[in-house]
C-alpha cells in the first residue's frame, strides 16, 4: 500500500505527541468521515488531494458533497482546516494544527 499524505501527517502528529482520530464519523447516521479529528477541540483536518489531476474533490459532484459535509460540520460547532499535500511536506499543516490546539511550540509564521 502506498504511503499517503494522510500517513505522513499522522507520523508528524505522532512525533509531536499530538493525539488524534483518523476517519472520525462526526454525524451518524451520515457516513461522513473526517481525515483527522481532534474531538476535544472540535477541530477537523481534511487533506484535499487530487487538485492537480482532477480528483474527486474538484469534480462538480465531489465538490458539492464536500461543501455539504463541511457546512454541516460548521453547524455542529467544529472548526475545519483544509490542507493539501504540499502543506504537509513543508510543515505548514502541522503548524496550523498546533496553533488551533493552543500548542505554542509550532505556531504559524
């Protein structure tokens, strides 16, 4: 199985000792899942892939479904960070997560 951007972000979070849940269902009975969830902070992180290759997230039907999911998440009081693989590679995703969680060690620049 290939090493995904989500796997890379998980390793970064593990290295920082930051607890998270992957594939978190936030609105049963809906089948929506979050790539990463920090339920105690009501923080969600979605890794948006396929932006340069016309992946699911940028096709009209996938884009509309993502908007529905993200809006429902917001109505439930969650904050959402959307990141792309480049943001994981350069450390920006981890800095944003740490800032949202109140970890001053890795705040955004």
